[in-house]
């Protein structure tokens, strides 16, 4: 068979590429088949060649490696031949993914190579190891000792490779850091500069990942390197490392200042100089409290400004100068402000990278005084390169003209308009500048409104949501701007059919349109002409817009209509009458198409509005002109309640006031930041307490108890208050308590029986009392929408009936002799579980309690029956709970059997027992 | 650290791609395509830092290990040589200008390894480029910046490869020794070969 080398493969690919795509694909497929054969074959050299070719193809094409590729790579890695092994290690990062078994296979081979006496061998695994280690914690764990061993290898080439491997190793095996840290530290003083450089790099990465704290102790060594080394790369690294360390240890600053200022003044390498400046800035060395800090800041800013000014010079320097200036702004804004002109010029740079940096810098430079000019400049960037008549806003054309005056107008504008992402960023930054810190820098809000409108008009990117938010926010907060805003929006936006059309493409315009519609609806008193506003809001092309805009428009139209009719009533006349009639008709015709709109929200609003309009229309049409002052409302059937009250009505149809109160009864004001925190929590309101213990579901015993005891306390405190939820709580509570008492009153063994008896023994008074309570409770529950027991409570003796039935079924299934035979007794037996508690839960719990203790002798079988029972009818939430309680009781009682004597007095007993019970619980927990 | 080293030509064809962070191959290719389309749009004479709003790093979404969230300062730094772009994707631990110098070092090392390197060298010696790179960067961290040291290492490695390949060349030794081994006593066999040949000629 002819064997293709990598070179042949590449040649073939290039030859076939020239011909056609199909030929290339065919060639590729053929090559893949060959490669698969080679990989499977026995010949190691061929296999290695196959691996190499596969890697090459994987770089070029999105082809997955053939199955078992990783195994072949492992084989090649284990070849004794240097050149084959190297190919194997080269391919390893591409072949392995995640902690697969192939990695396990490699461990021994890698170990052997690492420890090879041959100097050329260890570097091979070390090149591939970073990737493998970061992928496989187990490998990192296994190889960690070997790497530490290599740190003292005689060859510096191997030492530095081993140092670099420590970073990924410790990343996936963090325990190793503790053991190896001192060894790494030793490498900082290695006699070979390459090893030191590698070590500094590793420390740098570690400090970045962990924060610098752990690496402060290395400061002396690093300081030594800073003052002693002449390798720029290493110096840069050390200087950058100090930028991480100094914020943690301010004393370092004083120590570092001399060498760093020395470097700044002496070095010829701009990269190093720049990093020194940057470290001064980032590392907090420019503290204005210190005299030398101010001087240093001046030096730094001047250096950066020099880079920035250097027109014919290096673009890279301008870029990094902008980059660094952003960092210096927080401490020394006034120094940077001196370069405002250069920064603004950079905004016009043909290079997007520089523009991006300049944009960021400008954003942080904005203050009250320069805001207008900066925003205008940004607007100029957004403006389309050809400012045609389509620009409706004076501000925008002004801005565009200003942009035209800048040095590189055409290139800038054109390249800008090419990238929508940049435009989006620009628009967002613009909005961000305005909104920054709740408009603290804004000099004039009318200007803000017009800028926002301009942005929407010219941005052509999707910033609609942002514009809408900020516009509504501004209008809501600033009363004085409302009139202006409504006027402008009414004029420029709502009536602009072309703009409406553009908005349908999902760009920024739609947001502005929504905001405009909402604002005009919300503040109709500032409209110059409500009638024309309504007609432009309900524009004939409205049905093409987005559903949210349509529903907003319907709502706004209704608001304006309401306002207008209310206004009209003040000067009601025959003219008004016909005018209003026409208005109603036109609004109706505008709204009616949306009755069958596909969006449900639109549909609903349209239907509601239309009904109201129908009513108004009927009212107006039957209204007799004002001279006669006859009540015109009486013909409207069905709505007489509100309108027929007085006999002598006003001179206008009352339905004119139908709409307005719907929208204006509450004014919405902006809520201050942190306003919620100021609100005092009312006395007795505990926000952390659960309304229904356990969230309505069964819970673990321990939790249940906590709830219980809390609630109990509260019962004592709060008595009857708290509403339905509380009622529920209290009920459950008492029920438990009662049960508790029952159980405790008896000797534990006999509790079940006690219940039975209790049911039977129920006295006449008790029953009466029960009925009374039930009635009272029903009355209470009637108003409670959350009350679920209503229906059952209607039936007189429901307490017993359903349960008995269920019980029977259940018992039949469970074949428990005792319960089966006594099913008639069961009836009496069961009520104590959920129902009884509910019915009997008293305000005066004590009376019930006092009646209980006597029924003390119970049988355990009864308890068992209750359990079953509850389990079988867990459909209602209350039973769920009960089930839980029974369970709990079960445990308690067993516990109590030993250590609890019979109670002495009723009420005290409850408390005592509760305590004991909980301690008992704890014991159980401890034991288990 | 350095996240990736890429070389592609002015048509966007990758000549070398080495990712030091784990990311799926498809993401790597989409990143290359993205960077290429952005870089190729940039006019001459602009700065060497690629900073574009529509540049997203698929790798940063994919792994979450390196990305710490606080600074998204992943930078693309590139240099343009003849028909090739050399692109380094780095994070904030690297000095921007330092990386520019490093790219220069890489190119010079390639130049020494190939003697007047051109794109064809990189195409046909895909593996060799990787070997050179592995002498400069290991696992995303800079191993060596001294060109002399780098090329010494590259040469040593190349010598080792040559020696190893020569000793194990499947053609030369096996073709020659295998028939000899077939005939028992290759030494004697080869020695009397000519004699037999002469005998066959009737001498």
C-alpha cells in the first residue's frame, strides 16, 4: 500500500482544493479511510504519521477524531523512539478530553519518561502535561511528587518546564500547593534566569487565582528580582505581580516607590515603562494623601498623555494609554480631564479598538459640565453618514453637522455604520452616561428627552427597551419636564407614520413609540390636541405593530378619551355633543379591528374598551340636549345602579365621566431607592414565621415540633387575631396540643383506647358546644377564600362520616383483626383525628383540655388504626398534617412510656410535657 | 496566561492553532473564524490590539475555570507578517506590549528554525511549528524569551528526532537485514556472494 506522509496529504489537499469542493471532499474521505487503517496497523511509524495527519486535519476541518483515536495516541506516546514519542505527546491534548480511561493508561509511561536519565526525554511529557493535568485531578495527584522531584533536576531546561507544570497540577490537585509551595519559593532564587522567570509566571497566575494574600511572604524575593534583574520580560511580570500585592500590603508601596520610579526614569523598554506606570495606578501608589503620590501621579499621567498625543507615533501606545487612563480616573479625574480633547479625538479614530477604549474612558470622564459636549459627540457618531431629510430632529442634524466638522468624518462615520454591535454599544453607553447615578450629571432634562428621541431615531439598533425605561423614568421623576416631553412626543413621534414603520423591524424605534404612547396617555392634560393624539395613536397601520404596542395604544387612547370627555363636560353644548359622538364613533372604529386580534392581551383590552364605548355611545345618543336638562341616563338598562340615583342630573351625559376615574384615581410616584427598608415592620408581625407549619405538607418530626411550640406560644400571645391563616395555625396547634394532652394524660400504652372512649363518651354539653363552635367557625370561614373545608362543614356530622367509610375500606384491605371487628367503634374512634380537632378547637382550650385528661386509658391498637386511617385519606391537607402528628405522637409516646408519669395538673402539665418531649426527641437523635 | 496561539493566513486558513485552555474543537474553529473576520477588516497602520464589541469568546462560556468574572480582560493581540497573522489570545496577567515582543520572538525563532520562514514552511511542517512553539510557551505560560536559548533547544530537539528516526528507519535496516537474516549466516553469505556470482558466470 502506498503510504502518504503528512506532506503528501497536504499536497493532495492543496491540489484538490484548486479543482472543486467535491473533489476536495472526496480526497479527504479517502485520506480518512487510509488514516484509519494506519492507526489500526501494527507499524508504529505509520501510526504516528496517521496521528499527525489526523491532528492536522482536525485543525483545518471540523471533523471528529475516529473512534479509539486516543488509544492510538497513547500507543504512540509509549513508543520508545524519541521522534514518535514526541508526536504522541503533541497529539495528546487534541485527543484526550476529560478524565477518560486513556489518561489512566498514560500514567506509567509519563512517569517513566519524566524520570528518564536521558536529558532529552523529560521535556516531552512536560510539554503535554499542563493540558493533561488540568483535565485529570487523579493524574495531578499521582504525578505531583514527580514534578516536585524534577524541580531540583540538574538541567535548568527541565527545571523550568517542571515549574510551569505545577500551576495546572495545583489547579486540579489543590492540596499539592501546601506541600509544594516552599519548593516553588526556592525556585525564585534559582541560579538560572529562565527558571526564575517561569517561577514568577507561576506565582503571578497563582496570585491572580487566589488573591495575593498567600504570596505576600514572597515579597523579599520578588523585590530582589525587581532590583537585580535585567530581563525585561521578568521585570514586567514582577511589576505586574506587585500590582496585585500592594493593595493588600500598603507598606510595600513605600518600599517599591524608589525602584519603580527608577525604572520609569531609566528603562528604554516602553513595555516595561508602561507596566510600571500601570502598577503605580492599579497598585494604589498614587494615594493623594502622600506627597510623592501626587508627584508620581503627575508623572504617570504625563507619560500616558504623551503616548496619547503622539500622533504620528505608535497606535499601540495610544491604545494602552487610554486603557491605563481609565484606571486613573477614580483617583485623579482632574488630571485626566486635561487630556479631554485628545480623548475625544480618539473617539473619531478609524481604529475600532482605540474607539472602544476611548469610549470607555469618556464614559467615566463625564461630569456635569462636559456632559452635553460628550453626548453630542457620541450622537454625532451614531448619526448616519449621509444626513438626509429623513432626520427629523433638529438636535440630530445639529449633531451630525458637528460630526462633519471633525477631522476624519467620512471614514469614521462609514466604518461605524458598518458594525451594528459598535452602534449598539455606543447607544448603550450614551444612555448609560445619562442615567448614571440617577441622573446626577444631567444639567437639563428637556435636553435629555430630546437626546433620547434622537438616539431612537438614528441608532438603528435595538436599544428600544433601554430608551423606553429611561424615558418613562425621567418623565415620572421630573414633573417639570412632562409638558415639554408630551409636546415633543406628541408632535414628533406619535404622528410620525414613517417612524412607526421603522419600528416594526424590531429596532430601537419601537421602544420610543411605546414610551411616547404611554406618556401621552398618562399626561393627557399636556397634549396640545387630544383628538388628533387619539387618532394618531389609533393609527390605521396600528395592526401591523407589536402586540405590546397595540395594547398600550388601546389603553392610552382610552385614557386620552376619558380625559377629553371629562373636559368636554365643562362646556357642554350641542356642538360638543356631536363632536363627542363622532369621537366615540371614530375610537370605536379604531378599536374594533382588535377584537379578533391574535394576541390575547390586545383582544381583552379591545373588548373591554369597546363595551365601555358602546355604553358611552348609547348614553350620548339618548342624551337630550342640555337646554332641557332632562336626565338622559334612564334608557340604559342594566347599569342603572350607578346613574339613576339623582333625579336632576347635570347638563351633560354622565357617561362622560365613565372613563377618567378608571385611570386617574391613583397617581403613581417613583419609589425612592431603599424605601422599603424604611418601612417599619408592624408590631406583632413575624415575617419569618410560616403561615402553615411545614408549608402545608408533612414534615420531619423535629421541625414539626418547632413550629408547634412557636405557634403555641403565639396562641397565648395573640388570641383571636391574625386572620384566616392564623386561625388555621391555631387550629392545627391546638389539635396537636390536645392530642398531646390526651396522650400524656394517659399512660402511653393505652392512648388509642382513650380516643375511642372519648368519642363515645362525649357529653351532651360537649356536643352542643361543638355545634356552636362549628357554626361560629363556619361564619368566619365564609369570607375566607382560602378556606377549604367549607363544603364538608355543611354536612352536619361530616366529621365522622367520610372517615368511617374510608376507614372501612382501608381496614378491609389491611386485614387487621382488631380494627376490623370493631369497625362500629372505629366510627367513634376516628373523629379525634383530624375532624374533631377542627370542630372542637376552642377559644377556651382549657375547658376542653380539662375534660380530656380523665379519658386516659387507651390501647395502642387504636393508634395503629389512626395511622392507617390517615394514610389512606391523605387527600386533604389537614389530614396530611394529622398523619404527621400521629406519627410524631407515636414516637413520643414510646419514648414517654418509660419516663413520663401521669400528669398532675392540666395546664401546667402541657408545658412541662412539651419540654420533656423535646428533650426526649433530642435524645433519640443523639442515640441514633 | 496565554489562552491560545493562532496563526492563519490572510485568507483565514489556519496554519497553527494551539489552545491552552480546554474548549471544544468547534468553538475553537468558530473563534478562529471570528477573530479572522475582525482582524482582516482592520486597515493597515492601526494598533495591534483587537478590541471589538462583537467579539465573544466561546471558550470563556465553555469552561468557567479560568474565567473569574471580575475582569473580562481577555485580549486579542496580533501581528501581521507578509501573508500571515500571528494571533495571541491572552488574559490580564500578560502585558500587552510584552506579548507583542513575544510574537516577535516567536517569529524570529521560526525564522531561525526554517531559515527564512515563509508560509509554505508552516504549511508543510505543521509539526515543526508546534515543536518551536513548545519551546517558547508551555501550558499557556511563557517558558523562554531568549531567542538564542530557544533556537538551541529547537535544534537539540531536531537532532534528537533525526537520530531517533535514522536508527529506526523501517526501510534501510530492515530491507537490508531481513533477507540477510533469511539466509543463515549473513556475514559469510555476503562474503561469498560475489564468488558465487563469479562462479555462475563460469569463471
